[in-house]
C-alpha cells in the first residue's frame, strides 16, 4: 500500500456521526443518540478518539516481540535491531494472530468437549440429545459401534476430538482423515501443512516467531497454513461436532430479534460470549417452576433471555425463547436500554467497557469462565480445571436467582427501548436444509441450472472501520439481486436477523431465479446457520453439493465474505475456507500491507497454491460485485452457463 493509498484508507474510516446518519438499523441510531445525550461513551466514541490510526500498526510493520525494540520498518531503517525485514515482521505478526484464533475457538471448544466427556461418563447431569449425530460421527471415525450405548459412543468421540486438539506425539489427525475431501488431503500433504494438533501448532507458532528463531517469511507462511487447518478442523469443526452430540442438531424455528423484543415487565437476562455449556443450562434452569414463582413474587411477569454474540445464538438454536439483540460492537447499546437485570458473560468478544455502561444502569454482570474476568463483576462459573462441571445445574440456578433478585432494583426512569423488532427464521443445518429441498440432488440441480447462481457464506465480526452493519447489508443486497443464496452465522448475522433478511418478506430482494426457488420451498433469502463456529455447517453444505457435482470444492460457485472482520478468529475463519479452495472477500485490510511479499502471498499466490485468493475492497457494493463476477467465472469454467447471465450492479 503506497503512502497515498494508506492515507485514503485511513480517511475512509467512518465517524460516529456517519454511523448515526447511515446505519441501516433504526434501533442502533436511536440508542447512539440516546447515549450521546446522557453522556455514556460507546465503542464509536473511542474509535473516533483513536484517529489517526498508527501507520505501522495498520501495515503490520511494528515489531514488539523482544525488548530491543519496538522496531518500525521505514525507508531509513528497513530492518529491526535483530535484522528482521518487513517480510519477516509482518509474517510473524499475522502468524501470531492466526495462532491466537486457533486458541480462542479451541479453548471454548475444549470446554464443550470436556462437558460431553463428563456427560458421557456420568460426571455431569447433562443429557446427551444428539444420538444420531453421535452414531454418525462414530461411524465416520471408524469406531466400533456394535452394541454401544449413546453415552459410550459420545465419550469415544469426545476422546478423539480432545486427542486431535492436544496431540503432542506426531500421528494421524483423525478428524481431517475422516471428514476432509480426499483431494484437499492430498494437496495438504504435498504442501507439508497437515497439522499435528491444535495445541502443537499454536505452540510451534509462538516458538518460531520468538526472538532469533524463524527468519524465513515463506516458512512462517507454511506454519500459518498449518494453523489454519488446525483452526478449521479442530477449533471449529471439532467444537461443532461436540455441540451437536451434546445438545442435538438445530431445529428450524421463528423468533423475534432487535431491541423492541425487550419488555421491562420481565426479568431480562442477557447471554453474551461464545461458550454454550453454562448459558444453555441457565436458559433451561429458568424453566423450573420455583424460579418462575420467584420471578412473579418479585413483581415480574416472568423471565426472558436475550442473545449477545454467539452464546446467545447457541442457546437460541436449542431453545427458541432467546431473542438475538446485538453483536459484540453493539453490546453497549443493549446495556444502554436500562432494561437488563443481569448480564452473563462467558468468553470472547466481551469488551471491558461493558462494565462502565452496566454501572450506569444498575445491571449486574456475571462472569462464568476463568479465562474472562471483569473488575466489578461477580464470578459464578467453572474453575480453571473444569472440576465443577458436575455442578452445572446448580451454578445455572444460582445465576438465574441473582437475575430475579436484581429485578426490583431496576430504575424505570432509566429504561429506553426503541420499538424496533423483526421476525426471523433460524435453525438451518446441512441436514434440515437438504430436507427442505426434498433432498440434496434437488438443491444441487437449482445450483447447476443457475436458478441459484452461487452460494456465499456471509459472516464475520464487526468493525468500526466500515459503517456499522451497513457493509454487511450492502453486500447482501447485491448478492441477492444476482440470484446468490446467502448462508450466515455469528456476529455478521445480527443485522440480517434484525433487518428482515432472514424473513420471507426479503424474497423481493432476490433476482427472479432465486426468488422463484425461495417461493417454491418457502425459504428466506439468508439462511441462518448459528454461531460463528457454525461455519462448519456452511463448509459441510459446500462439500455435500460439490460431491453431488463430482467437482472439487475449489471449482464450485462459492465464496466466503466477512466484510467487517475485526479479530484474530476472523483471519482463521477466512483461512479455513481458503484452504478448501474458496476465495475470501473483505472490506477491511489485514495488517500485512507493509510487506509486498506477504501481501502477494495472501492476495494472489494462494490462487496457484490452494485455488483461492483474498480480495479486499473497502466499498462493500464493489466488493459484492466482484464476488458475483468471480462466481460467474467459476460457473463458466465448469460449463454451468446460465440462460440469463446478466449481472446486476447498484
């Protein structure tokens, strides 16, 4: 990126004023104005205060790995004190990001795997609801299933997942061997990037990026690809398998989303974070008659739950009584309604700033995981060793009781709820989506014929470097107009839930081909597949349709789009799909532009290596138009020419 390009990129970052004027969600607009009026700071205020952002940080050329620095690469000083140039510094920094993403999803996945193992062994009173999934996975892994109970199969699968996660002695990665496409396995083996296990690859990434170790940027990129596979096949897929066995497969349901679903006459409890184990138990505990009686005695009509980030989505998928309100960036706006009695925070995307807003509105914050503590919050949760998994129900009951006791302390004068809400359909999976079409061959035929031009996994975090949630909606509008079906999950799915894209009323946004398909099968144009690790469902759908087509995934009309990505897990998610041969598309640059070689590797060289590239375009409409063109090129390359091949632009 030239100095002029960097300046233009920094100048493109929106202000809080821009967000208020242009956000697509009126509830967000109302809350920003409300909190500004009463002097409550939000993420958008702090983002404005950080401008202009550090050039070296944006480019990835600042090195702080040892105490001889920090070192910045400049024309005057092109190498750090140790001799590392821009290529090595940028490569080390981005590798550490990916390793952190592996650890993030892997840590919360480990908690689910441990809970599944404890349930299977009778050490935790958690019913194993995914009997069919346990049997299917046991068979996929080649385990002996004859005469085995569901608990025995679930325990064996949990052990296998934990082994892949933590393997130290080199051996076969069982999940990849059982579930990855053979064509990809052969490629990964040829490139020497098959991981030993998630723990080892993170361990190795931190080792080789340490002082005076790996000074070859290309070798660092090879380790980055190993971490990408560990992220996708351990931290994401392994976690998803464990969740589906423990809690059962998702079920299609209709729910209400956005702030207008809040009712001040109820005990309102928010579930925020990423780990499903305790949040699921909390939602179930509230159904107990004793707690309902306690809530009534406190003057409430009952107890309601609201989802922030992925813990809310995970609970929603198994209990339709959870209403999704906001992603991580919008958490302060939800607290600012003054209508929340209890805020339950487990791990990840939980900003320290929520404590400041919670204090303003007398909302009690509870942390439930030893990995995430907040000063001023009460901690009720699992210990560092997870030795109290057997007390999950008791912990959940105690937390709900605390929420009920907070209800009389709420100040009604502080409550401000924008009356904005939307119905949405959720709960899609590979299994029930195939059923919705009467079988995968029917869905495949719609894709092959061009009635569905392509499928895009539209996901990711949120980032104030682009207009909050508008980038996601702009991309969605262009894709739908061009007959491209959207699957979604995680933080990016919140604006799609809140603004009608997951409802049948949005079928009118689709082109004639896609609209006819949606009408025929009574589907919304954006299929909600769950929380962020449910990227595994999208990749499963992509694999299933590629098998129907007898084509490698890299040839199929697919794309991965995370317009607003913002953290280490976002790099890992994009990399996981890139390793499958699916290109990734973004509105926010990765901090690699300070190295021409590393940038070339990400943006172009992986096209030859993996069959996929990274595309960055800050304008979301232009980004979406590029996706449409690339999908059309893939269709043409395999001979799937549409009768009406026109491309609609905005």
